[in-house]
């Protein structure tokens, strides 16, 4: 008899929830992260037969001693175009906490990659990354993130 009453009470509680309390992912609620931020990256490149792999350490934009994440990826080179894909992992100090997956084609002078997914705070995001080389080899860059959900 008690089990029946508990189930009945739970059912009444669920019925009493107003329709306005639905979980609309497209509502204009504030994002759990800063959608516009910059990081400084120091990267290391390793050649492969068809392009290169890279990994980088991410630092705060103005404090190059404050490590805020990492970057790992791969580029395949074909017809003077680099087909790039990788993952940024951020620790929550800048932007948010989680991973951002990206990809894109890079030609000479093009510095834009597209966000294709994420995890953690970045689950369900899209957007772009603009990177600006700070040296001739491209081992030091400033990466600008512009994200939307």
C-alpha cells in the first residue's frame, strides 16, 4: 500500500510541473563558459609521410607561465592545402573546461579552423578558431576562439 501511495505522489508531482519548465537547449540562458577568448600556444611539429602531427601547450594570453590547456592534431598536405583536425583541451581557467574538436583546410594566408564539437562545458558548441602566427615556423601562435551554442 505504501509503494502505491509513493508512486501516486510522484505522479502528481510530475503533473504539477509547468510547461514553461521544459528543457529547451535553445533558450537564451547564459553559457557556462566565455564564448570569446584567446590563448597563446607553443607547439612542436613531427613530420609524417603525408604531412605532420603536432602538439602544443596553451597559456593565458598575457601570462605565458599560466598553462591553461593543450592542443593535439594532425595535418595532411595535398596540393598545397593542409587538411587539419585536432582537439583543444582547456582546464577551465580560460573559456571553459573540456575539449573542443576542430578541423579545416589551411592554405597560405588562411588562418581559420571550424569547431565541429566538444565535451564538458563545450558540449554542443560550434564556432571558429582564428590563429595568428607569431614566428616564421608557426610554433608560436595566438588562437582566438569565437563559439556559439
